[in-house]
C-alpha cells in the first residue's frame, strides 16, 4: 500500500493562539516532512526577501488577473495589499507526494476546504476561553475598545470551529508541535484516505482466493 | 476543555495480521492508558484463569438470558461456546473516563459501531495482500483447502474494511504499536468529539466579548 500521498494541511485558529510559533517549530523539527505553501502578494518586497522563497511578488494588475482566472485557493486584502495562495503551486507539491502546510486565516481555510475536500483543517486554540482572553488582552497596552473588538472577533470565529477536523490545543508548545506532527502522519491511515489501497488489496485477494496459490 | 472522555476502541482485522500481538504490546507499554474489555463466555474455566480478570464465566442459560436482555455489545458462538462483550462493563469504564479496548472479530466490531457510533474502529492489516497471503499460508503445514478457505475469508472481510476509521498497518511491530497509541490519543482532539468543549468556549467568549473585561 502507498501511504505517502501528499496532504494539504491548513493551520488556522484564534489570533493570539500561537499559530505562527507552532508552524515555525513544526517546520524546524520536521524540515523534510512538510512544505510551506508560499503566498503571492502585492505588497512591496522588503530587504532580504526573495521571490519564490518568501513570497511570489505580483503587481496589483497581475494579482487581479490571477483572481479572475481562479488561480487562488484563497486570497484576502489586508491594508490595501493582496495576499493569496496559488493553487498551481500547492497542486504541484501534492502531486509530488509532499505534505503542504498553509497558515491562513479562518475564512481562507474554509475556502481551501471547498476546493480540497480532503484538506486537513487544524484549529489552534488555547486550552480555554479565559486563557484566550488573557492572550488577547495582551500586555495592558491596548485600549478597552481594541480588546473588545478582539474578543468579539474570537467569539464570531468560534462559530466556525466545527467545520475543522481537529483542535490543536496550544498548552505546552513542544507537546503541541509533536501532536500536530503525529496527527498529520496518522491521518494518512484514515480509511477514507485509503479507499484506493483497499481496492487494490481486494483485487489481489480475489486472485489469491481463486486458488492461484 | 476536557479531552479526557473515555473512548471505546475496537481492534480487529484480518486473521494472521497480528492483532493479538499489537494488543499485548500496547497494553504492556501503556498500562495506565487503556483498559481491556473483559468478555463473558460459557466455555470452561481453565487452570489459572480468574473470574473477572480473564473472563466473566457464565452458564449457557445465564448467557442466553443476557442476550435476550440486550446486555451484550456483540456476541458470537465459536465451537459451541458463547463469547460476548458485556455492555454494562464497557459503559461503566467509559463513564469513568477510561479508554476501553475490545479485540473482536469484524462482524462484532461493526455491531459495536452501531451501538456506539463514536467508537474508534481500527483495522489491522499487513502492508499488502501478498504478505497477508504469506502469513495465512503459514509454515507449509496446512492443506491447500484450508489455505484457500483462509484467503477467501480475507477476501470477504476486505469488503468491510471501509466501515472502519483507520488502517493499522502491521509492518514494524514497535512502530505499529506506537502509531496505534498516537492515533487513539490524537483522536480525542477531533472536532466531532469536542462539540461540547466548543459550545462551552463559545458561551465564555460571548460573555467576555460583551465587555465584562
């Protein structure tokens, strides 16, 4: 059987839950296991950034053409700049049997699930709402209004959690990173991802059982 | 959040695939994590066997009364003796938050899934049909007829594989045992097993977002 088909993995969740840190540690510890999806953007290239490593840099016109052509798995506009995940790039990695990780916000994640129903959606959250509140409140430097906005956004986002596949509870970072790694690897053995393998086994067993021993 | 709800785990699969060995190693290595479900049986108690540790020993009449009362998750008759899994025993362990493992044959496993739709069904298989054949053929001591019967049974059983949750590929035993352990533990973070946790989080976030900071 072949258990090495590439997976599309989407990591998102509450802001302040530590997605970025989990992602960084996962990619550090399991360099060879995962490929980070590279986004396209219209924002300016910063010093030290490299085309095709940090981002695919596009003009606004190029980006909007790509949107029209349905070339993005998901895209969004932040502060006047577009950011998006090029579908062809992800497709080519998966085709090669590579596991591709996307770190994107929640609406983008649900877009990806529509295009790849087999994508594995991981939702990062602190162990409980109280700890999320503490992380969102931050270091006491934010206004009451900003804090309330953040908490309200988290509340709205909590209604989308049930569309994910797994909760990633970020309590102890190292444990959490290992659990994410195991979850992804074990997911490859889920029955619905192995219907092809099962068909092959059936056919081989049929031949064997017909007495060609 | 509470991720410690007890799971009902069913280990079954092809005969010759090594279920019993995996089970033994899993319970040895992770003694405190899992509880083995104890079967009831009408067969005679053997020397050294203990009521409530090895089996719950019943008379044929007692066993058939229990069947009538719907007290078994599943039962079967082998060589004139009944074997069955008492529902009340499994229920009480799960209630205490314990993960209960049942090692039963495939039809029994599918019965259990009907009663506990949340049960985790693991199907043990060698990596491919050829290796299954080799294990079924055995050490050259079996007749051609017996071997064909075994292969035909495996072929029939392969049609039920897609009703399971995970394949457990028994290639390297130690790896396989660890994968089973991880799979069970990670499964606790699956979204559909955490809808209650999510509801609690929503309610808490709603209170926080209404400005009671």
